[in-house]
C-alpha cells in the first residue's frame, strides 16, 4: 500500500484470501460499512490511530465483486460534480450541441 494509487483497494498484507478497502474520510467509511452490513458481507475493520487515520476494511476475496460494487456506490454518493455550477454545465452542453449540429449540417451539405 505504499505505492501511489488512485483507487482505495489493495491486497491484504498478510492474508491472500482478503482484499482491503480503505477510506480517509470517516463519513465515506461509515457509509461503506453500512452497505456491507446491509448486504450481509463479512468484513473486519481497523482504524490506523497512529498513522494517517485511514479506515481499513478487510473483505473476503470471494465477496470482492460485491464489495467493489458497494465501493463504487460509496464513491458515487460523495463525488463532486464535474462542473458544479449549473449555468456553466448547461452552457457547455448547449455549445457542444451547436457544434455537433454544425458538424452534421456540414457533412450533409458536402455530399
């Protein structure tokens, strides 16, 4: 887990039959834990009190796909919008549609 990573998943350091999900934010970790409980997946939890304060969840490798889905749900629950301001979001969509319309019109007229 020392390498640079964009994902919050790694192999268990001592048990090859487990995968580890980790979270820096307690709110995200609590949401993930509630999903694990709802899905009735076995897990073990550890909080790194002395180090970086990450919350670790060990999940059986056989439940990895289900836990991964819960991880995606957790990430989606707390993700920030790509363009947070609604005006700029709709402006970008409008400009894109105008450019697409011009491209289709140009293609049709060139034949």
